[in-house]
C-alpha cells in the first residue's frame, strides 16, 4: 500500500501512465477495426455478444500476460540467426500476426470486390461461427498485447501502471465497440478503408519482425490523413444527396 501511495505522488509515474494509456487506446482502435469487420459477418443477434465476449476475454488475457511480464521480456532474446538477423520469439510472433492480418485483410478485400467468388483453396462454403470470430479476435489481440507489454516495460517498471492503462483502454474499447461496428456496417467505403489499415498494420508487423524499425508516427499519420479524406468524401456525398432530395421535391408535379 505504501508503494502505491508513493507511486501516486511520483510525477514520472503519471507521465508514464498517460503515455501508456494513449498507446493502449491506439492499439485498441486497431483491434476494434478488426473486431467490427469480423463480428459484422455474424448474424445480427450474435454481433454485440461476440464483441463483448471477445473484448472481455482479451482483457483477461492481457492481465494474465502482465502477470508474466518478466517472462515476456525474455521473448526478445534471439533464438536463431538467419540472413544476419537474430530472430526472437517476439519477432516470430510479430511475423505470424502480420501474415495473419495481411491474409485476412486481403481475403476480406477480395470478398468485398467479388461477394460471391465461389470456393477456393483456402475457403469453402463454411460460414463464420461465433466461436471462430472470438478465436480470431483473441489471436490478433495476443500479438498486439505482447508487443505493447514489451514496449510498456521500456517506459515503466511498475506493473500497477500497466494494469491501469490496460483497464482504461479496454473500457474505451467496450464503449466504442458497438458504435464503431454500426458505423463501419453502414458505410461500405469505411470497410475498405479499415481493411487497408489492417493490411498496412500487418506489413508493419512483418517488417518489425524482420528487424526493420518502422516509426509508428508515420503509420498513424498516414491513417489519420486517410480518415480525413474519407470524412470529406462522406460530407460531400451527404451534401449531394440533400441537394438531389431537394431537387426531387421541387420538380414533383403539383396536384
């Protein structure tokens, strides 16, 4: 208790907490994009439950991972070398997660462009189930969680700060999950934009797994600019629809 009281009086701890909360919230938004696209493919009566169960289990998994933080830090130790680069378990996890994101985003983009392409070598007539959707959510969250915990350890050594940051971020995810999913479902162009974000994040994870340092600021600046362009397009479409609606009313013949 005395340690927590002393920690609460440390300005550096508050700075670390604010930074970690911001990082966790940004990663949470990335997760929510993926969760929205996945759960929107479920029957309507299962979508909200799948989102809440997936996010809730992700919270439990993150807190459990924080309990093994010292083990997770050791995942950065190289286990073999290839092409002059030492690969650690963290690198392999990032590469696997990036490949999964690239595969999933590419598959969803293909489905959006051609909704009925027929079976291929990867997919058949099997529909997405709730358990499969939750499993995909947890797999992706595992990748982001391990990466964020390793980054958090570089900012602070205090586990309570990490726990608070995770709790705040997951609370934000629970609040935004349904509104974001509904917004994505109503706007097909936003779905394509979100899939392109997942594709870019997947490539970033693969690059980091191979030792390339990709500044996160550049990635999120590009994503922010894309969102701004899409918002302007949506405003323009709404304005055009209102003009067309008024024109239709004005040209309606009088009785």
